C-alpha cells in the first residue's frame, strides 16, 4: 500500500506549482536565519550551521560575515575560507564590502552572506546586499544569510509604531517568501537584555541607551511575536506549495482553518456566530462562503437580502467572505475549496427540507459528510421556526416554478414542440430518417435555454406526446401497439428531460457568469476611473454619479471632517438631506453600520446610508435613495458595499498623499529655515563685523591714521554696507516672490541702458576682472520691467564675480534670433556640473567647489528666475567651451519691440 497521498487515485499536481518548481531548477537555495532583534545570535547560529555543512564535505566560503568584535563569533570563523573584502572609496575614506565578482568566480557550493538588509557602498553593482544574494542564487550558489524582522518591508511601519524607531534598510517580502528554509533564532527578552548589559551586543553608552529605548521587554516581546508569526506564514505557504506540487487532495491538519457555508436561510446568522466561536477557540482564520448556483436566480428579494446581511455579519466578526459560482455540484465545489485551502473545520447548516425538495435537489449536507475524508464537518440543525419558514419558502418556490401563471414561456415551449413535430413530418416523408425522434431534442434544448427548466420539461412532455401521436403505430392515437415502442418512448422522454435539465443549468450558469463578469467589469472600470484622482471633491462627485448610474438610484457622498459630516458629492443638484437624514448618516458613521431605509436601524428613513470603512474608522458615508417601492437586491447591496470600499480606499489614498505633501512641505520649510538662519548668521554677521571694526577704528584711533588709511577703512565700511544691503534686498525680493506680491511692469526697455546701469552698480565687484560687453548697436527694445531686469543682471554679474578667478574675463552679450532675444552673462570659472544645472536655481542651492564654499546665500539665482518668469521670459545655464558657465535670459519674440523707438 502506498502511503504517499500524492499517489492516491485521481491526485494530480497543480500545473502552476510544477511550473514554479521548474523555474527553481538550477538556482541556489536560500536559508535565512531570522531574528526578532539584534544580538539574538543569528550570525553565531549561521556559522555553526556552516561548520556542520563543511564537516559533511560541502564547499563553504564566507563571502562576508560581520563579527562586530565578538570573540565567540570570530572563533567560529576559524577553519572556514573567508573571502577578502573589496575596498570602496567613499567621501575621503574607504568602506569594506563583499567582493561579489570574486565570489561568483570562486563559485562555492555554499556562500555565507551576513546582514541581508545591508546597503552597499555607492558605486557597487547593486545598491542592496539582498540583490547580491539574488545574483548568487541565479548562479546556482546556495546562500546562508541573516535578517532581523524589523528589516522586512511589509512590517516596517508596524515595527516603527512599536519601537518608535524607523528602520531605513528594508528587504522586500518576496525575498523572504523565496527562501527555501527559514530558521528562527530566538532567545527570551530577559536573556537578550542580559547580553546587552554584558556588552555582547553594543558597548559602552550605546548599550545603555538601547536598554532604555529599543530593548524594552514590551518591544522585544512584540518583535518576537512578529518574527514567529511571519515565519509561520512562510512555512504555511511552503506547505501549500508542496501540497499543490504533489497533487495532494487530503487535508493536512498542520494548522486549523474554519470554513462556514451560508445560504438564504435565516439560520445563516447563527452559523456565522458559531463559526466565530469555533475560530476563536482554535485561534484560527475563518471564511464565510456563499455559492451562487442556478437556484440563486430564483431567489426573491427577501432571500437575497438575507444572504447579504449574513455576509456583512461575517465581515463584522472578522471573517474573510467569498461569493463564488457553484458549478454543477455544490458539495464537490465546497470540498474542492476545502482541500485547496487546507480547511480543517467545515461548518454547514441542515434545514428541514420537504421530501419533494430533497428528491429534486438531493441533500448537500449528506453528500458533504459522505465525501469529506479527513475533514471535521459540523452540522447545525435549524431552529423549528426557521425550518417552518424554510418549508413554506420551498413550497412557494416550487408552486411558482410549476405555476402556469407565466403563460408566455410555456406557450413558447408548446410552440417549439409543434414546430419540431411539423419538421419531423417533413423529414419522415421526404428523407426516411430511421429515428425521427432526434428532431424533437433541439426544440427541448431551445425551450430550456431560453426560458428555464420548467418550460423545457413542458416541451419535453409535449414532444413525447406528439411523437407518440404522429409516429408510433397505431398512428394518430395515444395508444402504443408495440411494447418495444413503450420503452423507446420512455427512453425518449427521459433523454429529453435530462437534456432539458442540462440546458437549463447551462443557461443559469451562463447568466450567473455574465452577471459576475458585468459586476467585475463595473468595479474595474470604477477603480480605474478614481485611481488617478488627487482631489477629494472630484473623487466624491464622480463616485456619486457612478453609483447612481450603476444602481439606478439617487446618491450622495459625505466625508468625515473634524467638524462632522460634509456633503462632498451628489448625483443630482436636487439631492437634499434634512435633519433626520443627517442624524441617520451620523449614526452610520459613528457605529460603522448601515442605517436608514431597508436597514435594521431607522428603517423608515428616506435614504439608505452605508459607511465607507478604512482600517481606522469610517472615512465617510454613502447615501442612496429611490422611489418608495425601491429595495436593493442582495447583488446590488454587495455592489454598493464594494463601491463603498473602493471610495474609502480612494479617500485614504488622497488623504495620505496630502499628508505626504504636507510633510514634504514642512521638511522643505524646515530646511529653508535652517539654511536661512545659517546664511543670515554668516552673511549679516561678517559685513557687520567689518563695518563695526572700521568705524570703531576711525573713531577711537582716527588721529593715529593718515588720510589714506582712514579712506581705506571708510571704503571697507561702505563696501560691506553695500554687500549687506544687497543681501537684505535679496531677502525682501524672495519674500515678495513667495507671497506672490511681485507685479512686473512691461514697457519698452533699452538693453544698452539696462546693462550700463548694472555695470555701474557692480563696478567694485568686477574690479578684479576683465569685463567684455558685446551688444549690437541695432538691438531692439524688449517689453520688460527695467528695475527687475537690471537686478537680474546685477545678480548674474555678482555670481560671476564670485566664481570666476581674478583677472579672468566676464562677458555680457545679447543676440536677436528669429523667435527670441537673449541676454547672457558668461564667466571662466569652474562652471556648473551637468547634474546640477537643473537645481542651480533652487532656493539656497549652491554649487560646492573643490577648494572652498563661496560666500553667498543661494538666493540670487532663485530671484533671477522669479523675476524673469514674472516678466514672461526664461533663464537657463550651460557650460561654456573652454570652461566656465553662461547664464542666458531669453525673451520670446512677443516681448521684442520690432522697431526701435524712443519711449515717451
């Protein structure tokens, strides 16, 4: 007897699992030593495992191992081949990194790569060490590595909320999921804190600070639980993968899972509550499942509403809810899901069905119990009053289905049978077909496909009657002379009935699939429509119109603001909420439960309000209203709940984006404030010190200085005063730009006059340089603000004087082109690197030179850009041939006065 479940009859491996295994062929295997915190002994355990492998004859190489000076860890490296590290120069020092190329060339069977989340030095082939590991695995090398749980990407924010420390180095979850083996290295918080006190983790004051902040008992316990749970999830996924790869259908009870099946019965809520209690006792995840079958199409509004209410209750109790098509067999579909998801506890309800119902549909519960090999099936009997209501509904449904009230469908069925009989007579007369009864089967299939099972059965019965009357001797009577024809007639009737049933089921399944596809398409289109929205009002307005269109109702959307609910979107301008409506909406938001028309709370209201739930709370409320007879079906309620979830996700995304933008703005503001304070403290203090020194010297020791010395001191004071004046003017101009208070005048300006004024103002700044002015005599006027344009030129000349070597050439040139006029200032300094040319005009940004940082605030070029843009032009910088930078101000042709004129 073969004990392997995969060898059991009918077991077939999953194609996806086999494909995944095939993709792993030839790749190395990754083993991760996972710890809850630094110091638990991950590296120590990795080295011990590596030494055991080496003793087994495996070729082991230590690519990089961080011992952190721990003697017991260093001792474990003895006897192992340790790869020399690569020296990477970085900011006037050298960093040690793993030499990936040498390790690939060495190609051992097993490589030790410590600290998987490490960030490599700039200039390395990969920015992260885990990417180095992926390349080693692709090369067919097995890898041992270490990782702390706080470095896992999906848990980064959770760890930050626990420890109040944001870890910057993270590893994608896919790396952990791809690991062939995970070993948890765990010690108790007490032992870890003792190791910390002994200096085995951090030394000196760092250890004391860690004990007071990060390494607290509560933090370590929480991190420990995260590590164990995440490892359990990975192990569970590996188990599922192995089961799929081996085609195992038998449930392996390695961990408990609960599945509860619900239908339209009022007993479904009791089933859900029982499943919740079972899941809590087992500490297991649980799922509430509803299967849509052909019979689902015959349910009334009350029954559909009951299904929706039961599913909402399951969601509120923490279940994962699923609504899936049931296929041809409910029991087989349920058991397939049970085996796929390794469910150990199946909970179903047993209603007291009528004998006719069970004769026609069978008993799903009996079939589940009979086929559930190795699965615990709990069957809960419905209460007597529930059973009575269920029998009444079944009788009513059967009466409706067999009622002749829907005369059109039955008349069509009889018509199809009559047409089939006429065609059979023609075929029998002219073609002499031996078995003319086959002509009737398409009519039966057509009736069942178009109208359902009952019309199909009517067509089958009518076809059998006509076949007997027209084709079985004695003809034109209902008597059957040959006993063999009785058997043939019965066989035909059964074949027609069976064909009718199959056709009706195919029709119903097609309708269910079509409805589901339409629902999924609507949700997909809606999610795409709101995915790129950035404004909350726009999201709510579009969502309101979309909900109204999809459900055929009037819709409003209200968002939760600090001062209460606020109407953000409506499907029509006539949508008005009175005080009673707002009270129901507020109750819906506060309790996170539906309220209003058709709900359990305030059912007499005009509107039905549904909460838009996020992980924290209700971010808003959706209200829908129709006419007095409107009652949403179960499918419409599920659609409304799905739309509410999508709008909630969109609202959270917009609010998070706004928070991120605000955080960025605050960070930039803080950066600018710090830069401004630094600049003010330097660029005001320096000239003030020079001014104070010069004036103090003249006043205190004026008699001791000759005339030339006093003039030099006074000239120094004047120069520094002018420098400080320029600095203060820049600050004021920057304030005007930020406040949007700058109003540029546009009047014809002569660039010759503008340049002359700027050169005159910067005469002292340019005293140590050679100034070359290249302006054509016939240069046209430009429409600009003369004062602003002159200040732009002054700032550019000041910038050139700072960065150009003494004695070098500074050039002012202007050229008229076909579509623009340009005014440029060039120097022969170090120039602006190409990577920094886009940032040179940012606030407080300055290019750092190799020799020293030039004096200045980093505001001059920003002000230039602001002034030029206010006048309608543009400014850019480029490197000059032979070295240096050239700043070019461009005015479009629309701002150039074609004919040079003298302004009045």
